[in-house]
């Protein structure tokens, strides 16, 4: 049996707003995560930096993209949004030759038929990996493993790698977009990131999977209403992500222009459901090497 978890919301829409996101050299920035501040409304700029939203002019938009400072602007000033290049203290590691003759896979991700749907929002779904002394012999991040269950072939997903800032994800640890495609169905995806020479941070690392609300990812979700018995269609964007359950509150969601830490789903009565008194999190593992 498959279980679906949806991040859908139902809201009234206002006038249509069109805009474009560019850098300081007036070059369009593709796949920018755009949210209405403090509201569950969002979208993604297309490959040409353009975006369309149905929203009133008194709202504030939040723009977030790898390699650029987060920017907030009013809707009426959103026709052309210029993002400023971020200056991060990226800890580049200079190595003459890495051995890479040892590796370990960390994390407890499993392939199960429980999945998270995006709906029509550009969520970032993240998992924290805490530092451990056993990683000293394999201190480099070599590969990222995640499970997807997509209804569409070739759906695009953005992978984000964040430092952990004590309570929430902090700055990106790489300054370029890492966009991958996933195949249709239940898949184990293995992404090689060894070229970045990333040492496992002392405070831990957060791997984020970011949905992109672009037309090529659209895959509407249908279900039968249990009361009316009618077929209901909701706007959705692939890929769906496999979810697991944990006792640790190490999952995060970026929405409404801010990070939210997932809490244990408490159920007072005894329940055999797998999510009872657990935290739902994306099924992600890491492969470390020396």
C-alpha cells in the first residue's frame, strides 16, 4: 500500500504578477525559489529567469538561490528583481591527492512506499547529519543518496548542501546549482559530489532536496474523495520523495521564506501507524570517503 503526504494548501488568488530575476550583470537567473513572506504561496523562476504569480501588490516576496544573497521585495517592485552575489566563507580544501580507498554509507534511509508530494510550492526538504567521531577516517563527502518515487520521467530536482547553524540550516557549502534528473517510479539516486572536496563540518551538515515549480515537472495528482466518491485533481510537481520516520527531530522544511524544524508527530492513543510519535523526514543517506 502506498501512503501519500501532501503539502497542498487552498487559497484565494489575486491579480497576476509577472517578473524576471537577474544578476548584477543583467543575466537571467534560472530556478530561483520564490515565496510570499509568511504565507504558503510560492513558485520557481523558469530557465529564463521569468516567473508568474497570482498575488496582491501589498505582499512581500522572498527570493532564494544558490550563490546569491536572499532578497525581499514588494510585489509592485518585482517586475525586475536583481540578486546580489553572496560572499560566503566557503572552506575550500586543497589536496594534492586523495586516497579514496575507504568509504562508508551513513544514514538510515530505506526504500518504502511512503512519499511526500510537493503540491505547487518550491519547498526545500532537508535532513541533518550530525558529526560523529567514527567519520574521522572518512571525513569527505563523496556521494549523496536519496530515494524518489516520481510519476514523471526526467523530473528535475535541486540538491542543496548547507552548513548547520546550531538550530537551522545556514549557508550553502557550494556556490553553484546542483540540478539532477530522476527517472519515473521508485528509484535510488546516487549523486557524486566528490569534486567539491567537502569536509564533514564539525556542527553537522544538512542535505536539502528542493522542488522546482516549472512546467516540465508538472504532474497533477488525482485521488478519490472518500465522502463524495468523486475524482479530485490537484496541481502537483514531480518528483515525489520517499519519506522515512525517525525518533530524532533532524528534518527541516523551507517554506514561507524561512526554515522550520519538523517536530515529532505525537499520538496519545496507541497506534500501529509508522509515523506515530515519529518525525517524518526525506530518505537520504551520505557516502563518506578518505
